């Protein structure tokens, strides 16, 4: 298995909504394996299939989130069932939005339902950092980036920065 390319802003594919998976077949297993390889090479706390150019409702997340070891879990067709409270996710970042860290308002506690890679139902009650990771990745599956949830001023600066870089790269060619 090879690693997959991580799409970055402003790639329009990141705006796609992921499709529900009806049948976890070999092709889906291969995508999941590729996502595991990709997140091992590009360390992150989570990865959504949309980020590697696959419009399927799959995300993986690190259950130990940021501790020394990684414990990657797969979540298919995730849905947020309930939300409670708010918290500020400090310095959130994203592999698809390089060189940006910003605070994001998130729900403090969520209940998420979906299935694992074997199709068994999963029900995750998450709070704190795990709740943040799951909200971030589920956002990806709906075509939303954390960039959309930060202050308009910061977003504007970032967009300008990316435009400049793309222009520069274009001139080099
Ligand atoms: Ni992300």
C-alpha cells in the first residue's frame, strides 16, 4: 500500500460532501489502509477520506490523541447525534490547511454514531480533545474546513497568503 496525497486548500475537492457507505468491501478496506499509511507518514490526530481525494464517509482518528503512542480507529458513516456545551479549541490545525493555527469554537461534548471497519455499530461519547477531533473530521466529510470557522480577519489573511504563494509558484514554472 502506498500513501495517498493529501489535498490542500484551495483544492475544490475539499468542498465535496462524502457519500454514505453501503457496503464495506475490499475497495473500502484498501482506502482505509491507505489512510492509515498516510496519517503515519503525515502525523495528525485525524484524517477524513475527502482529504485524500475519496468522497466516501470514512474518517480515522487517534484515540490516544497526541500521547506518545498512536491508537488509530476507523469510523464509517459518522453522525453527530447530540451536542452539549461549547469550548474553544486552541490552536487547531489541519493537514489540508498548512501553516495555519487558530482557535475554533466547538461543542464541548458530543455523541457520535457510525460503524467500524467491520460494520459493527459504534457509539462514541466524546468530550475535550476527542470531541474536537471528531467534529473537525466530520466537518471534512461535509465539505467544511476549520478555516470556515475562524474569524473573518484571520481567514482573510490566510487566503491572501495562499494566493501569494500560488502566484509565486506559478511564476517559477
Ligand atoms: Ni483537517
